[in-house]
C-alpha cells in the first residue's frame, strides 16, 4: 500500500527570510508541519535531506515555453519538466508565441496546452499590444482574468503614447506590466555588448543606452498612470541606477536580472551561440552594479529568461545565432555557487530573490509555511557537479555555463505534494 504522507527530514529549511534546520511534513498535498524532529507514523514515506536545503518551489518570472507556435524549440511538457529538474514549481510564460496571446481566444489556446502538458504551475502573460507589434493596445480588461500580467517581451514598446495608454489600462485593472526595455533606434545592427570584447574581435555592439533610456522614458509614464511596472532582464549599470531612483521616488516598480548577468562579463564570452542573448552579457562594471542592486534590494528578482532554440539555430556563432540561452536547470546552482558560497549574499537572500519576491510581486501565493500547497524543492549544496547540457530535460542545450563545476543540484521537486522530479528518476 502506498504511503499518503511524506517527511522530508533533516534539511535546512529556508524561506520567508528564515533558515533553520527542520523537518517538513507533507500530507494530502499540503505542508502539514515544519518542525524539528517530527516523528513519522507507519503511513509516512521518509526522504533524507540531511545536509540539503529545503525550500518552497522556486518561481521563475521569465520563461519561454515556446508553445503554441514553436514546438521545435521547446514544448510545455519539456519546458516544465526542465523547470522541475531545476527546483522551479511556478513559471511565468512569456508571450512571444504564435498565435500571440493578445485576445481571450488566443490565450485560451495557450492555456489549453498548459492544462494538458504542464507538470508544474504555468501562469501565462498576455501581450501589451496586438500581435506584439506595438501599434494597438490589447483589450486589457477582457484579458486580465486570464493572465499573470502584460508584456511584449522580445520587443520594446517604441511609442510613448501607446505605452502610456497601456499603462493606464493595466493600472485600471490593478495589473502589472513587465517591460522589455529596448530602443530599437539605438541597436545599430548590434548583437553583443558594445564593449571591449566586441571592439577587439570586430563584432557589432549593442550599447547599454538602448536598455536604460526606454526605462527612463517610462519613469514619467509610471508616475502619470500609477501602473505597477516590472523591469525585465536588467543587464546594465545605468539601468540599476535608474531603477534605484524610481524606487526612491516611491513608484510601484520592481526589476529582475539573470544568473548569467550576475556571474560573467563580456570578456569571458566566446564566439559561440551559447553566449548570445538579448540583452547581452555586459562589462565587469555592469556585473558589479547588478550585484550591488541585488544586495541593496534595488533588484528584487532573479529570473532565467530561459529561451530555448534548436541546435542549428544556435550553431552560427555570435553573429548568426538566434538570441537566447537556457537556464531553468542551472539557475539555483549557478547563483548558490557564485553568490552564496562566495559570501556575496546569504542563502536567505537568494531564496527571497528566486522564490519569495516573485511570488509577492506577481501575487502568485505560496511560501514555506504550514497550510500552503506542497511545492517543495530540495537542493544538495555539498556535492559538486559539472554542467552537462546533454543531461538537460529542456529541448534547448545552449547554456553559457557548460562545463562549470557547481553546487546545488536539485534532488527532489514536489508540486502539490506530487513528485515531479526526483534524482535518478528521469
């Protein structure tokens, strides 16, 4: 007879700003107890988490699942399996799809696929504009009950008046706008950071101002509209400064950056597609500013911008490859190894950035406390492993972390008390 309870025993329970050694008891898909030395009964399965970190499932606010429309790159089934492999139990799905989720009818197509395939929670974004081309604001009121927020990710809204209209309508429904900040007039054909590596190797560069200037424009629009605003995939020093100022002004803003922006700079990249993403990996001073931003709370979220492509699409070097790298299966381990083990931030701070803050900002619910749905991740932080993309469950294999030695391999992921990943069970 199968046992109806699970006791995760002996781990360091981390969440809600607290870290303490505790057992976690799961019963009927709910967190039933978090205490030291829980005594199991005969109907309890025991998972030994001694020496491991036990936390609520991570929430990734920026993930491309590619369906509908681009299943050769990823499917909802493979993308959510990859998320579970990385300890992620909630993903916010970006809207650059075909058809774009710009109407109730189109987002229903995506939701149907989510309902059929997802092994974890997937919350879809709707677009800001119809077909995501920046010309006509969507029917925000109709879409709001069906989405976690509004984004034209992959494209910046170029027109100030369109952006203001969108913000006003999103504010009216108390929604959130997740902005891809990019001024296309400043790109000049660039495809990596306009820094030392580009100059030394003859590559066309993307200037940082193409990212931070649209946000500076939007500060005034946020003040006018009162719209809740989330600054996606921040990569530049001046973006951090601008967001810090907006927060000091009392505006309802938040921001995210990614593991790759926090752990490498442009002089560490190679002429390979696995180092190409938008925005690009920038200079050491940009990286330092992003780290300062997560330390002081300016940047509240670490998200992957998991963006899989086919092997062929990523095989053409920096100039010819598609923009985007994968990250769901390495995000915790990269950040734990490079930020926590090196003493830059605490494990409590990392869980705030990867779990608690995105859940609060996007009103997702959940947390490591009794009575919550049992979305749990267990990470081994004592045994090193080497990143090998051939072991990824994602269809995408293009990772800038290939070959890195990391700590923080996910041993177990539960969603609603159900095992959706367990080490050695693929």
